[in-house]
């Protein structure tokens, strides 16, 4: 248990509480995973957190499943819902495409984190 919980990064509320591995703000309902530097009072403002369609935090090397059918330009079939993608890499992409991956049968492509779910 963290002795001094960090204030909420969204509303700056100081009455945050721990819920399993998350820290929760009772005022705005924001949930986040505290980093080690937050526990020491340093704060990690430069870190970018990427979440999937249900709110799970994604990291490099995770496996995800596509949750909705996607059209692929130049390919008549597209990507079906339920397609498993392994070993993703998080990038700063264009138009919200923040996952770089390789899909069997399609090759390398970028996906939005809002259309995948962590396995």
C-alpha cells in the first residue's frame, strides 16, 4: 500500500484511494496506475499511457484482439473482429493510430487502441 497517495491528475483532488493496483479519485471517478516516481512524489508528466477499448493499460509486447471489423484500403476482405495480434509496439502515430503491429495475412500496419482489447 502506498503511504502518500498522489492527487488526481485530472481534477487535483487530494482524497484519492487505492483499489487493487489502481488509484481512484472519488470526485471525478478517474482511475490510473501509479508509477514508482508518483509514490515518491516525483510525478511522471512525460509518460504517455495508452489504453485499449475497455480501459486496460497497453505496453510494448502485449497481445491484443481486434474488437470490431476493420476495412483495409486495397484489400477486399479487411480484418475480422476477433483477430489476434501479438507483440504490439506503441508509437506516436498519425490520426490516433498508436499501435504498430504485424498481422498475419496483411503484414505491417498501425491500429488505433480504441479498436483492440488486451488478451
